[in-house]
């Protein structure tokens, strides 16, 4: 059996257990895999700032690990900090989205460098997102007027029931121009049309000499489907949605019971020696 050379990992609900920690056997195996020459990729909806501390814990900067950020809008090499792929939303299109969102009871958020930009610092989920992504909060009067860069995504937070009811209306003017999707029951986001984690990885990995046939990928949610289908071996966590489980080649234990480790020892047995 040809063992995988690239290990692709979603974060929340996959690499992280419910306490936002990496299970010990999983951590040990991932570090050992890199020391043997494997590449680890963190593939998340988070910006790079919300992934660096995880990459450092896994020693990825020593082994050219990759950060696949913003659900595939950007890929960063941990060792060189080079951006290997970047597809932001056009400035004017981003402004149109932000103006449209004024009609709804939601909290839009923008990311740039070390800052999370919002209009109300006390709105629900602002503190949660800023802490999760290790970003400072910066309040501005009008996000649409403030936006002057191609943003990798526009995140909106809201009450889950409200978002479920209004998501189609929020997305309607942009459904043919942008990706509009839930990434959590309380999060609905906009990214450039056609981007996903798999497309970004396909481009970035080819630059390093790898293809989908070299990959094993782990995920639990809708935004992980592309990497589950992309990789030669797609693994669904035990806590994954039924859609992800049905798309996967293998279903492992959940994120609280060493699901990643148990799958890796099955598909990469040489590392157990």
C-alpha cells in the first residue's frame, strides 16, 4: 500500500476536540509524520492568524506545512510565509455585499492583517471570532465605505434560526457571483465564486510536487466535502454530518476519541514502527 504523503486536516470538530485541544496521540503522530517527510496541511475557514499557533504546536514551520485559509481562498507556506494561492473577493463586489447585508439583523465581519473589522464591537460572536482567530477588534462606522482591499471572505454572524430563515434572501443577489454558505449554524459567509479548500490545495500542492493521490484528508462539516472528495483517501470524523460520512472512504472515531490518530495508524502503519 502506498501511504499518504500529505495529511490535510480541518480544525474545529476534526483536529480540535470539544475543548479546542489536539488529542495527545494525534499530536505525537503528526509531528512524527513530518519528521519522516510528510506534509501537514491545516484547512480551515479561519484566517492565517487563527492557524499559526496551531501550526507552531505541530512544528509545521520546520517542515513546510501549509495553511489553507478562508475555506480555500488563500494558502500559506509555514516555513517561508510565501502565499502560494490567493483568490479574494473583488473590492466593489465586497462593498455590494456589505450594503445588501444592512437589510438584515446580522453582524458582518472583515479580516485584514491582525485586525477584525466590525461596526459594533459588542455584537454577538465578535469576541468569540476575535479570540478564535487571534485578532484585535477594530470598530468602524461603515464597513462598506471602509473596505478598500480585496477581502478573502465576508463573514456574517447571527441567530441560527434567523440565518436559516433569511440565508437565501441574503445570498440571492450574489448566488451566481460568489460562494454563499453556512460554516456554522451561527455563521454565513461569502467567498469568491468557485473557490474551495480542494481547488486551493490542488494549485498549492502541485507547486510542491504533490497531487490528490498523495493526500489523506479529514473533515466533519459541509465546507470539508471538497477535500474529502479531492483526496485519494477521505476520512470523516465520527461526529461528522451524514453528508460527509457518505462522501468519505472511511469513517473514524469522533474528535474527542483520537479519530485522526486511529485512521492514520490504519493508513500509515509504517509510522508505528
